[in-house]
């Protein structure tokens, strides 16, 4: 063989080997380019329903809005303790019933307008507007007369406990002491919107076009650059943000990848820095072979099923109890989810600001069968076929299939599985057009109230049709109680009612599951899995 031919073949073989491993030309990936240029690539799961902070309810939407808008108070990325946001300081009255916030004079909207106390008052009024129908309006009910205004029993907003003393001073007067108020202010329902923009596009329209990239005006560390539905959303660093010198990322690219396997492949291909979650069957692989990419952290959230109590046979409490008791949660978490989740026999995650429910239900197949028989369906006979609805996700499919089999084996009933895209799923559950539907709830703030007040009659996130006057009374009493021990006792009684009537079926308490490239810095673990982007940067 001639030397030239040998060298050519050797070069070809070397290139082929390199191509198989890394690509012959050492082609850069979005992650490697992003590390150099400070562009974060993040998976967000589903396509967001909207980016209106007063109309969305999902984690997907919040993870984008977190970069676009900022409230009075922000959160420490390590422990979520309150830190200054638009308000540079505040004072609390000794009775815990009023606060004064002093806004910074260099806070601006992305179009250069100053952010004022009047903007916040406009935004609170909008969120509470009965015409808008904000699902999270109840998050503002701690304000004096806010609930009455939202329910139209008070029609003059000047009676609500939120006032702009001047352009840069805001007061909040509370209906009752709210020890978690500063944490509450970090929720998107309290975020401001730009009044001139909302007035232009319809301030009380749920489907207003103000959130389109060409229209969006925000006050956060990033601006909305592009939104290509089902493909990509890009936000870019704002030149008008008051704390822009701290912000190191230049852009964040969000990818709605509902298929967890496809998202994991994108991560391996260097297309994502952070995944929204990961395939259940890949957790053990990463634990064993690539632990540097795996992040499994405690997460203050519950995975559960909604039950539409307005539809037979789910209007029968014994049927609901039978369904809840016939599930083997240990098998579910050990062999299906595999992420170190703990089983849930009550709704509020344990040790929520010192509170843990003492009156959960128990798994008992024999008792479940007895309850089903007492409801008129002995051994599942004549039980109508019902549907279990879930939004598109490999994890939701596998969990639903496992529970479908448990119900068939333990109760001899048939359940049809129905898969829906996220927006359609939200619309169906909002309209009570379902039998059973999967759901997940992550605490909006670190307090048991965040989990229990959503089941009060008529609340925007109570998508079950369930109502209980005693439950409502206990939560109302807890809202007016300053003594934390008494508050927790009231929560115990309320959760006991919730678990006895079972409009929901708790399954397990979450752990956040992400794949994260080691180049991502400032992504500190915390129990709400909230990561303010102004503190995140990429290490080349």
C-alpha cells in the first residue's frame, strides 16, 4: 500500500470514529454556543396557554413570566426568602394588618415608562375584576374587601385595601393577618401589567392580544422577543431593567417539548441546558452513569387526580373513596415514577411551614371493594365506563396505565384513558367536562394555606364541583387567626373533611426531576423549584 493511500485511509478512519463520538468537525451545539454567549436553552414541557400573569395557572407559564415581570417583592434563589423587587423597602404595622411599600424610582417598563404605585393598583383591580374572571383572583383576598369586590358585593375599588399614596408609595391593608404575605407577593397574580398597553388591547379581555411579542410591555429583567407557537419562545435581556447590571444572561430560549423522551434526546444532543423533567425509565441510568447531570430535589407539590363530583357515579362519596383506597402508591413510585417520590395519603405535602396532616386515608383493597358494593356496584357489576383525562406526557400515560390496571384488578371496573393537548385539557377541566383528570399542585408560597384554600367553594382552581360549608368556614377562620398553632389545628380539621369526602385522589408528593448541564450556575435547589433568572449564568 502506498504511504499516501495509507494516510488517507487512516485519516478517514479517524474522522469516522470522531464522527460517531462527537462529529468529525467538532461541530458546536446550542449549549456550547450558549455557554460562550450567555444564552440559556430550557425545556418547559407544554406550550404555554398565555403569558398574562392574571389569567394563567400553570408552572409552564410561570417559568416564562418570571423573566418578563417583577412584583413588589422578589425571592432569594436559595431559600425563597423575600428580597426587594420593585419595592426597595417596606414596613409592617405591629398588628400585622397593614404594610407600606416604597418603590424604587429607577424601576422602568420595557418601553421606558416609570413603574409606579398606580400601575400596581391598576393591576390589582384588573386581577380582581369580576368581568376578567381571573382564576387566581382569590390570591388577593387577603386585602380588605378584595373578595367582596371580586364577587361584586362591593363595586367601588376604593374600598379595597390597596392604595397609591403617591407615585412611589403603596399601602396594603389586610382583611386579617397574613403571615405569608411577602411570599405571596412573589406569585404572578400580584405582578403588575402596563396600564396603557392593557387599555389599548382590552384590559378585561381574557384573550387580550397584549401578550404578543410586538405588544408585550414588561418590567422584568427580560423582554419578550419572539413566540413561535409549539416551537420556541425567546426572551432577551432588558436594557431598562433597574438591576440590569446583575443580569448576566443575554437570552433565554424556551422549548415546549411535551414528549419527555424527545426532551431527553435534545439534552443529550447538546440542544438544552435544562429539561423540564425527564423520562421515568431514564432516572436509574442517570443515577448510575451520569449523576453530574441529574437533579432530584425536594419539591413542595402533590400529584393527584381530580374527580368531577357532579357526574355519576363520582357523585357518590363511597365510589370516590373506593377509587382512592384501591391504588398501590408504593408500587407506583417504586416501579413507575422512580424518582424518590413519597406516597401521598393526604393532600398537603408534609412539613409545610411546620404543618403535617394527621388524618389521611389508608390504602385497603378489601374496604375499597366493600365501599363499591355499598354504592351499588358489587364486584364492579354495572359500574359505568368512566374516562381518565390527562395532558400529553409520557409520565402521565404510564401513571394512568398503572392505575387503570390497579382499578381493573382490585375493583373490576373499566376506565378509558383520554389524552389531550395542554390547552384543551385546561379548557375541559375548567368546564367540568371530564370524569377523572390528572393534576399537580405546586405551592404558590410556603404555607399549608396554599394547598387547602384552593378547595373553598367557587375557587378558580377547584375544578371538581365540590363544596362543603364546614370546610369553607374552617378555612375562613384560619385566615383570621394569628396564632400558628390554632391555624394548624383548623387546617387539620379542614383536611380531614377533604380526605373524607375525597373530591381528589392524592397519589404522591413530588420531587423535581431535571437534567441540568454543569455549565448552568446559580440554579439553586429550593422547595418550590423557582429560579429567578437574574441570578442564573452560564460557565463557558
